[in-house]
């Protein structure tokens, strides 16, 4: 199992290694303008300086706070609402038109109005993250709850389970894989929305760092900011996948059984 995992990781590193080699070779041969695509050495030097000054750490911590605070708030709103709508068709009738309207409005389209209401402080950026993260969690929770096997629910009723016990013992375990998929998607959406918001109105964060570097003609810092977002997003996603396997170990065993079959 460990050998298979190592092999899989190594295969995933082939393409990044090729891209880095092309980047190094192209910069060394002056195949493109160094202002448009700065050499790796300049990006590494920018990384060293920003780490030494503490600037990169400051921007990263601010962005991480916004991502996780907005994600947590979105989950606390989306999960119970998804459960309520999934278990009650009447609730769905009341909420669906409004939610569908909001779902089709890009979160960043609301940014100017949010700035008018709340200024350029933390609230507009947190609300943008909430708007971007809400629907992946809500829709996947709704799907998981609505897809629960009706026969299992009927068995629960025949054993005298209350609605709360039915949800806890039958509906929630069945919906959990879909909920976790929605949370994973929401994390990715939160990064996209946050960086977009920081590019529009912020005085700190990775998006602000990229915009400030563009205005100061520092393409090395711009590239560093983009790489930082990608690395952080990948690390968070990898950690979330590990936690998912701990939360639903039966799914992994089912997949393994299917592969052996």
C-alpha cells in the first residue's frame, strides 16, 4: 500500500518537474522577456526576502484567517439548511426560488455593494467567502440527505426511532460522504473568492500582495504570490482528504473491495 502511494506521488511530480525545468532552461536561454516571466532565481530571492522580513507570513496568516472564518460561517449556515430542505419538501418550496436566484449571482458581483455597506474592512471579504462557499456545501448536503435510502428510514421508523434519532443514525451517516465533498469544494471556492476580493479592496492578504507587486512592477513577487496560493490550497486539500478518510473509513474499504473485484 505504501509503495503504491509513493509511486502515485512520484507520478504526480513528473509534470511539475518538467514545467520547472522548462522555466529554468527558458530563463537561462532568454527565450522570453524576464519581466513577463521572471527567472526562478528572482522568485526564490523574493521568497527569501519576504520570509526574512515577515511580510509573506503576515499576508498568508491574514488570508488563512479569512478563508477559515468564512468557511466555518458558511458551513454553519449551509449544513443545517441543507438538512432542513432535504428532509422537508415544504421547506424546499419556500426557499428554492430565492436560493436559485442567489446561486446564479457571482459573489464578486456583490463586492461593490458590500463595500458601500461595510467599507473596506473585514466584513466584505468574509461575506464574499461565505457566498462562494455556501452553495457547494448546501447543495451537496441536500443531495446527500435526499438520496438516503427510504427503506432504511422506514426500518428506523419500525424500530420506533424518533426523527432526531433517525437523522443521527441513518440519514447523517448516509449523507456524510456528500457533505464532505461539498466541504472540499467549498474550500477551493473560498480561496478563489477571497483572492478576488483581496485584489479589489484590501490592505493585506495574498491577493493584496499580488496587486501591490503588480503596481510596483515586481513580477517576481506576483509569481511568488500565485505559487503560494497553489501550495497552500494543495496542502489544505490534502489535509482535508486525510481527515475525510478518517471520518468515513468504510468508503475507502468499499473502494478497495471494488478494486479487488
